[in-house]
């Protein structure tokens, strides 16, 4: 069996299977999932627990950190609406889209690496 990303043989010590059943090298799928949130073979959406692959296993700490930080941002946006009611429409229309962007998650990770997790 070969990894469809790098086209090299899969060895016993480094395969990683997604929920759709397709298997890749851990390092290959880790790089792929940084850019794409779908399986390279069948294009089915990758479930959240597979999006953060660290040594072949999703880093639950990382996922929890990102979700916690997003919740803090949601609270801060709500406070902003309380102070400036004109922000209500903007928050309702844009906040979730911004929080779910890949670049936002990357920025949160970079912040955590520089300043620590809270």
C-alpha cells in the first residue's frame, strides 16, 4: 500500500488513517491538513478530531486551546456589542466566519507559542 500524497510505500510504523478509511504517512497528512480540510483521495470533509495531527494523534490540547480562545473572542465581541450596539450586525454576520478561518487558528497557535497559553 502506498501513500497517495507522496506515492511512497506505507510502512507499519507511520501510517495514519482518516475516518473515511484512507491511510497516509503521518508527516504527509499533517502537511496536507494544514492547507486542506478534506481527504486527499475522496475529498470527504476531515472530522475535527483528525485536523490536528501530532505524531499521528490529534493534539486534543491544541484543539481545546483553539476552541477556548475562540470562546474568549466571542465573549469579547459580545462585550463590544454591549459597549457599541452598532457592532451587533457585524458580529452576527462575520465573527464565526473569521473564527473558523485557517489563518485565525494559525495566529492563535503562533500567539500561544510566543506568549504561552492562558
